[in-house]
C-alpha cells in the first residue's frame, strides 16, 4: 500500500521512548529557538552536540549535526541548523528543521549498528547487529555480508537474553561490551513490541571509553493502525503538520491520502492500486499527474467534496480525472458527491469522470440528470486518460 | 473447480449486523453464496434478513456447519475475530477489515499457519469464484466464469482487470485479492500454488504494485514451479518513491521495490507484463488464444 501508514518519530522522541524502556541514551534537551538551544547547551555543559530533528536520515551529511565546544559555538550552530532544509538520501523532502536536540557529547570508543525490523517476506521480526556502525551500513551489508549479523526472531521463541547473547557474540562485539550490548538488544526488542513499532534502528550504537553502551541515535517507526492503544504516541502525530505542500496539509486534515506531484492533471481514484494505475496510464497518454489522491474504500459524498477542494486548491491543475471502480465504494455516492461539490466548490476546470462497479448505473444516471457543465463522462479508463490529457492540453495552450 | 471459495463454501460472517457487513454480506448471499450464519457478540438469536446470528463462531460451526469465515469487524477487534475463527475449526478465513495493527497480524499469521488454516487478507476485497460463490466486496457483475485465475494485491485494480478480461471475452476461475498490508495471510506464491493445482485454471494474471519484494519472489517461484502461463501487471511507475527511514528496510529487501524493478524481475523469468490494465487483458487473451 502506498503511502505507508506509519508514524516516524523524531530522534529525541525515539530516545524518550528508549529511555522509558531502560535503553541508555545521552542526556539532552529539545529546543525550538536559538536562545532555547543555547540555554540547553549551558545546562548540559561542553562539548555538546546540536542535532537537527527531522523525520529522515542523512542529517550528518547535510550539516545538521554539529559539536559545540562553547557557548558561542552553540549559538552559531543552533542558528545555522534551525530553519535549515534537509533532504533524505533518496531525495525525500525537503524537511525543514523546527527543533534541535542538544545532548552531551559521548566519549566514543566504537560505533555499532543495531536494528529490529518487521521482515514482511518471512513474516518474522529480524534483529540485526554489526560492529561496523556509522553511515555506510548499507554498503557494508552488500560488500561484507558477514559483518552484519541477521537473526530472525522465531515466533514461538521470542528474543530474550540467550538470543541476544548469541547475536552479540556472532557479531563479534568486544568482550567487555558484549553483555551490555545484548541487554540493550533485549530492551530494544521489548520497546519494539510494546510500542507497536515496525522499525527501530540505532546507528550508531556506541561503546564509550568507559565501556558503557549507549544509543546515540534513534530511528523509530510506529504502525499507525495501532496508535489507538498508544495515546502518548498518537499525541506526537498531531504535532507533525510540516508537510511541504499546502494541499498535503489540507488532505491530512480531511483524512485523505494525498501526495503532491509536479504535473497539471488532478487525479482522484479509489484504492491505492487503481489510483497508481491511473497515474501510469495518464502519463502514458502524454499527461502529467498533479497528485495521487486515494479516496479510499466506501467514499461518501463528503469525501468527494473534500477531495475536489484539495485538488482544485493546487493552482497548477488545469483538468481533473476521477477514475472510480466501485467495490465497497458505491457509484451513486460518488455521483452525489460530484453534484454537491459542483454547487459548493467553485470548479471551472474540466472534469472527466469514469465510473464503474457497484451502483455505477445509478451514479451515471444521477450525473446525466444533473447535466453539469464541463463534465465529461468516459466509459473506459484508457478513454478517460486520453480525454483528460486532451482537455489539459487545450486548457494550457 | 475454483480455488478457496466455491459451491462447498458455507459462510459465517463476523460483523454481519454492521452497516457495511450487512450490505456486502447480503450481496454475497444474493449472488448465491451459501451464507449460513452471522456472528455478533450479545446479538445471538437475532437474524439479518433470515440469516441467523450467533454470539460465537463456534456456535455457527456446530449448528450451521460453517466452514469459511469472513471478517468484517472493526480493526481493533478483527485479529481476535480471526483467532476465534481459527479456534472454532474454520478452514478458510477471509479478512476484509483494513487497519489491523501489524503486531496483531504477526501473531495471528502464525496461529493460522500452525493450525493449517488458509487466511486471506486482511485489508483485501475477498475471493470471487464466478458462478459459484462470492465472499467479500468484489462487485461480481463485472466478472464471468472462465479459465483465468487472478491474484492481486489491490482491490479496485482487481475489478478493473477482471472487467477488462470480460470485455476481451474472457472469464475467471477465481479472483483472489490478497491485500496490500505488510503481513497478509496468503501471498502471491500461496495463491499461484493453488491456481497451478486447479484444473479449471488455464492462465494466471498476477497484479502487483510498488513496495516490498513479493512480486520479485513470485517471479522466481513461477519460473521454478508454475507450468501454466502467467501474465502480470504492476502499478506505480509514476508514483514518487516512498520515504525510507534508516537502512534496515533496504538491507533486508534486496530490491528497490520500484515498479520498474518488479517488471524487470518478472520479464527476466519470461513473464509478460502489461503496460496498462487494458494491455494486460489483451496479453492474457493473446496467450489463451495461442494456447487454444
């Protein structure tokens, strides 16, 4: 399913979750202003690290993590980092930095990599550990697979002290850090289960010169479907309103699944698969989709009005395509939504509608009776794609 | 023959008294599916248009001989309902409910597997064997009885392809929506195995989409274990890449999960991949024609 329904925690939120499960993390404070960051640094003492808080990796390379030796440096780094735009390693984003995490610098002896992830193929959790932590763990996994130890958690066995000890030993963890590393893996595993996580990644997990084992980073992804039993985490989600596009913000408020794209043809489909397929055939017909918008199963008139409001708020959109094949969604509801929306939302753009599936005949009947201007009904998906591309070209020429 | 549901299906529906449950449950019965019972705790003794309601699935099995269960209950109770069906001795469970927590499904997946229960879904449109039985939300009027098996991650895309096949004059043995959740009870390989063994199925259409590596694994499986022709469709060539947190996901999948990567993996095994749902149906028609 695209996009994935998941909540990515910021590093400091992940560390707070870790701390709640007994995982050692450095002492730190969160701040959203330069003054606040400097105050935090003064409290914590120097050297301290000022870290951009964004829901994506690659912060270090982007200049979002800096060490401050004194108050002047703390101020300089906080100024540079707050407000910075950071893109992910695969071009995701940009994500604007609204908060920094200021933490005590650690006395690092060694950097490890640890993660627990849901392995969809095996239908098991997978624990991974490597003594070669740091940024290039993917490269290491490819070039030297033995350097990254992977162990599935057997469903009837779980992951306790014995499994963790074996993992640490197989990964070649230094003897004086082995027990503490294993302990941390068990605590991470418990945190994973108790918070309905689908990913916990610690990179780096560090061994200090005093042989302490600390989680220096925290990437935690929580299953959105389980937020009903994690009120504290659900509250965090409320705080993430920083979608880069106005339309994405609007869609989120209205409970629609919307992704902004670069083109000029607004698209609504029902079901992620059909919606993606609609984008593909519009592109093949020579058009450029402006968005992905999955109205979801069982869409009612209200959702259609919301969807049209979001799509038409994008000034680039010159024509709209609705591609609906109803299963749980009923065609008459979609038609009612379109008719109602045409009264409430000021739409002067051409709208191509292709309606098939459950109650589609009733829906098509309603649309025919309403006789809306600028509405084009097409029988097939390819026909509808071609029509909307033609209309978009006519509009923009 | 058909797979998973057919004339032998005796269906019990958990959540039949709900609005969507009754809408689709009654449609399933109207289609000819033998709907023997509904289950809603504390509503035992009532009925929905003549279908008796029981408090538990066990009662529906004991008193009405139910052998297949459809789960239509809200997400937070759905895994418990699937578990209840497994414990009641149901052989096939089809879970329509979406947004079931992944951790719940992880446990339920292994419970079903250990008990030898076939689980389809969750977050799926169900299974339709045209002319025989419909269990789920697939609009049956768009499909004909025939010899093409369809297996798909996506609901609406499945209807689209089935409808295209119908327009190309082709029918289906069974249409199986496996669902797109991270943990599904049956994946492409499980269903491909059933179609391979099904005498009525002559060709298989596999409908995938971006994300995960189920299509890539299915491509290898087809090359080794499926003798029947397979035609595929993949959605999501124009979709932007999803945000990826950390490295663990990339390390374990061994595939980028893009539509292009999936297409290449399938074509490398000699499987034809349609550009659109329409072209996919045309490829299926050509292949069946060439076979005949």
